[in-house]
């Protein structure tokens, strides 16, 4: 039988493989990739033309368009002077293993097909769980990101609440969180059709006392609808950690599901210098951590951890006649599809596993501590310049600072100018209604000279 040409190995494919490997090796050994910037779609089309045609334009041509034009219209998130949003800095080992993950074509939903790969993920997961101090039977699963992890956890929380009382099935659930919570909490509440109330904090973080009085202030009807509290373990904007210990106590007393969103801050659980800020996290019912943020994994890799895996399974396990075989005798093992919203899934924890296995957890600890240290170093440099001012002390790896006298437009123009000139990507944010500047350090290759270079452009 003649092989489908698209899947057969011909000379073009062999050459392409070498080209792709060469590009990959060059890219991952380049620690200061060109800081690309977006272009208008029409402009890109002008430069690239139609790429999908009945006969195909050929691998060489398509790859050349990618290398020469398209990749330059992207911002490399691992650039050492990309300090905007939450950047990333995947290890070379993890990137290499991302290629291996693709090449190995493993289905990651069920143990029956994915056992060896899921074993790897679970080894990495065991380490993540150990960082949290969750009790013995706690475990978790890798997701596409923090948004999917938050959704998976909150759906499990609501299912648990509904399973406890028939009456809950007919009412819309209610979530409480703080005003520092990530936008995905609000977005996922919408997806679940749950209501969300933000507790505004007097200080900088949500405390048990504030949560308690917010609950007391709910109407009797709303109190009955309340099923979970979402605390944040490192706000994305400022790196602030809610008072997890006292919030946990209130949740326990009120019999509410306690979710901690550490999508950004989770990596800092491995950093002894700040670990005590997370005390109380061990009492959570579920936790979100994004390895693609501060655990040096390539996109996309999030994780959701549960104190009680059975509750997650009750919410997420899918039933279908053609899926039965996976749950048969002989297929016994851990089925990631049972614990989060996705069925067919990449073994997306495998790059993290390989990198952890190769480097060991101490290197992770040190690289995360370096991010925290860079935030302290930047703070000192800011304090040493008369045109700059710290807005608040750095938290985790986030620094909020002000260029004295600047208007919001000046911050914006400065961001665009630095980006255009390929110097840096540092974006403004808001703190208490004031537009200011923000650094978020992840990449341990960012240097003190990088920080000086950026601060100098604000003179
Ligand atoms: C980034 C972030 C999210 C969303 O995670 P994604 O991986 O982007 O889906 C949720 N919560 C917090 C606190 C975050 O920092």
C-alpha cells in the first residue's frame, strides 16, 4: 500500500528536521534573543502572503517566512529585560524535553495509554505537593494553565457543595475573593455561572478577620449560596500574599472550600526566604500553581492540587461508552482526565519532570531565590536615584515604583520607546489608581546591568 506522502519520510523531511534542530539549538542557546514587537496583520500579510495553498508552499519556504518575518513579530518572554506581566524563563532542559514530549506522541488522559509519561508527571507533582505541606493523600494534575486549574478546582468545590444538599442544586453558587484576585477568577466564575463577590481589603492583603466580617455581612440567602473562598498566594500585580492561615481557619469554621491561587507565586514555595508568608496553605482544599510562570517550564503548563482527590474525581471524571476500557481491570493507575476539565491532553508536566530530574530541586530553589534577590537589588537601585521612588516594598519578585512627576502618558510612551528600540519590555500598571511602573523578575539571567540600563532610560 502506498504511504500517505504527508506522513512518509522523504529527503525534504530529513533536511527540514536538521534545519528545525539547528534553529532550536541556536534559539535556546541565545540568552538575549532579539526583542521582537507586533506588526499589523496587513503588514505581516504583505510580507508573507498566503501560506495555505492546495499544493503547499513547501517546508523550506514556510520555515523561512517564520524565521525571517513572523517570529520577529513576537516578544520572547525569556528575554532578560522582559520584566512585564509575568515573564518566563524555561530551562533549556525543559524546552528540549518539550520537543521529546511532542515526538513521543503520548496521550495523557489515561494511564492505560500514557503510563510511562504520567509516571514522570506524577514524580514532578509529588515534589510540588511536598512544597505545599498538604496532607498525605493530597495530589494533583497538570493543566493548560492557571485559568484551567482555577476552573477545575472551583468546579470541584461547587460539586462537593451541591452533593451535600439537594437544595444547592437549584441555586446559583457564590464565591468570595479579594480585590487583588487575578482576572481569571472572575472570568471562570462566569464560565461556571457562579456569582463572585470581591472583599475589599483595608490593608494590602485579605485577612481572616476581613473574610469573617464579609461573610457576616452577607444576606441569609447569600450565605446559603456561598461555597468557596479564593485567596491569592502572590497577586500578579504586586506579589502580595493573603493571610492564608487565618483565612483557612474561617473557611474551616464556616465549612467553605478554601482555594489558593498561586499561579504566579507558587514557585516561591520552594524559596526558604519567603516560605513562611505562605503558612496556612497546607490547609487548602485546592491550590493552583503555574510551572510555566515561576518553575521554568515552557508554555503551557499549569497545575491544580487537591487535598481530597476523590472530590475532584466526582466532579471531573467523564463517562462514555468508548471510554470504559480505560477504567477496566488492567488499566488501573492514575488517570489525569479524572481530575480537571480536559480529556485528551498532552503530557504537559513532562518537560518540568525532565528538567527537575536533570538539575535537582536545589537548583530550582536557587533560581527562584535569585528572582526574589533581583527584586531587592532593583529596589535599592530605585532608592538610590533621585528621580525614582519605591511605591511599596518589593513582594516576592515584583517591584512597584514611580518615576517622580510622570503622567500616565509618559509611562506609556516610555514603554513603547524602549520596546521599539529593542531595549526592554517593562509595562506600567496601576496601584491605588495611580499609574506607575512595575518589574516582575523570573529569569535568573537578568543582570544588575540590565536593571541599570532600564532605570537609566527613565532619567
Ligand atoms: C497568571 C495567573 C493566572 C492565570 O493563569 P494562566 O496560566 O495565564 O491561565 C491566574 N491566577 C494568577 C494569580 C496568575 O498570576
